[in-house]
C-alpha cells in the first residue's frame, strides 16, 4: 500500500508540474519579480537603501529599506527563493516536455490510419467514387506526404508547425540552464588600474558558488587616452590593454573602449571608467608625485593638487581633463598662470615642470560560462516561435462502395484548410474528367 501511495504521489506531482497553467503562472511570477529587480537597485550598500528607501518617506507602506534587506530584494537574482522558483520552473518545463510534447510528436506519426471518424472538428467532403490514384496525386501536387493502406489514405502537411512547440520548450530549458550555469560559475571583478601598471584579477564584486579566478593571467595598461568632441566634451576613452601569462609573456592585446571589450578564453574586459590619479612634477632637481583630490562643480569634474613649498606657502594646481591647461593658484586663492604638460615655469625662485599626468582606467572583468547556451536557446526560441505559426494539416481518405470520403483537421488556420481541401477536390474532379475523356 505504501508503494502505491508513493507512486501515486509522484505521478500527481509530475502531473501538476507538467500542467500548462502551472508553468504559465510560474513564468508570470518570475517575470514580476524580475521587473521588481530592475526597479530596485541591486547589490548596493545598506546606507544606499536607507537613504533612498527611508521608513518615514517610503512610496508604498511595505517598500522601505528594512523590507528590502529582510526579503533579500537587494540581491533578488541570487536569493534562495528566486533560485527555487527558477528550479521549479525548470522542472516544470522538463516534465511538460517529457510527458506532453514528446509523446505528441510520436503520435503525430502514429495517427496515420487511426479511425478518422473519431476526430473532433473535422472537415468532411464526399467525392464520387473513382480510383484512389487521382486523389493521392491531388494531395501530392499540394505537397502532402501521403501513405496508403488498402482502401485508406493518410496525408499530412506542415509537420514542422506541429513539432515547433516542442522546440519552444527545449529552447526555454536551454536558456534557463545557461542562466543557472552563469549564475553559479560566473564572476565579476571591478578594478581601477593606473597606466603602465600590471594587475592581477582581484576585487571581486560578484561571484558564483562554483566560480574560480584564472590566476595564470595578468593584465597591463599600456596607455590611456581620451577622444574629445569639438566642444571639448568627451567622445570616447580608450585603454591599450595587454594580457600576460604568469611568466610575464605576451598573450594578446587590444585597444578597448566602451562597447568594444577584449574577449579571451571566456573572460571579457570592459572599459567602464577613468580617472586622473596623480601629477608628476619636477621641482628644481627632484621629482614629486602625489595623489590628486577630485571634486565636482556644476557637474564638471575637477582635479586639485596641493604643492607645499614652505609651511606657510603652497601652490594649487587645478584642471578638469587631459586636454585642458593646468591653472595655478596661490594659497590665498590668487591666480598665477596656466601651463601645459612639459612646459617650464618659475615660481618663487623655483623651476617647475609637469612631467606627466598619471591616469587610471576602470576595467570590469566578467566571465559567464552560460552565455553560449543562453544565446543558443534564445535563437532556437525565436526560430521555433516563428515556425510554430505554420499550420499542420491532416487528411484521412476512405474509399467506400459508392464514394470517396475525405476528412481533415488542422491545428490552426481552419479557413485556409477548408480552401485547400476545395482546391484538392477540384483537382480530383479535373483529373477524373480528364481520365474519362481519354
């Protein structure tokens, strides 16, 4: 009795998972949660959510930073309950495919000589008795696949439209599986690297449970420069990135920019940001390098460098980009002069030259092993949805003593199917008359 109870429970569970309405409901829930994840910023600090979703000024009663943190909405796509929903949906797709779609594909070829009078929504046509050869020829002319057994004929057309829903399910399974693989095996790293510096892959901002870093790969920023528009606004910024092995030997290099990353063995290096980190100044006979302080005035980025000459005497270097001249001010705020990189100037008996502007570039490194599967699944999905609109026609023909009876069904395009059967009927009569005329 226990065996039958467990078996019944398993079949009940499989039947529920393979239910189309259940799958659609799961898909809607996942879609709604994904929309919430795009509205509420993901993977931010607690202070960010406290500032943007305060308890006393929340838009909705439940939408505050405590609710967001408690339910894990701040990292919704890696939350356990969202992953559980994806897993249930994945199982539902597999159950539906194995229990409904694949058997229907097998039945599509096994329906040939079933008693066609048991079909619902059939179209019936009665033709005068003549040889089955003419009706078979009429079906063949209209691109039907025809099978004959004694006094019965079966024909079908557009089988690809019948099996397309199966590939829709398979494509969804492939896409979902690729997403899960990427979630558990991918990682994202974000780094700010000064020009001419060599870097390891570190500063991981997001990583899957089974992800691992390629420790045998190094990177080096050979150069960084900015392309400006005619109005001095930034058009594009570029980094010359070189990859090295753990022995420091050259592997590959590329001039990367926004939307033009470097791809290598599953790793993708994106250009994300830039910064000016320091000034190198030759003061008399010595080189001075100190970090800059960045600030914003009216949405304009400014970099400030303070050079102390004496305890009570300082110079301030201010500029807002690589293209602009550098303005020099005294400690009292008095403007002194503007200079360019490499230009020699004298201040208070000191000879100075700005030898270099040290830039830094923001590089994002990502790997997602599931991307090929996601793209493949999406391509199959688009293709299968397109061909699923093709109609699948089936025709059963039986020769009686006095006439030929034709019955047919279709999965869609009922009116078109009726018109096609009329064409087949006319062709049959035409062939029959031609034969009688001979």
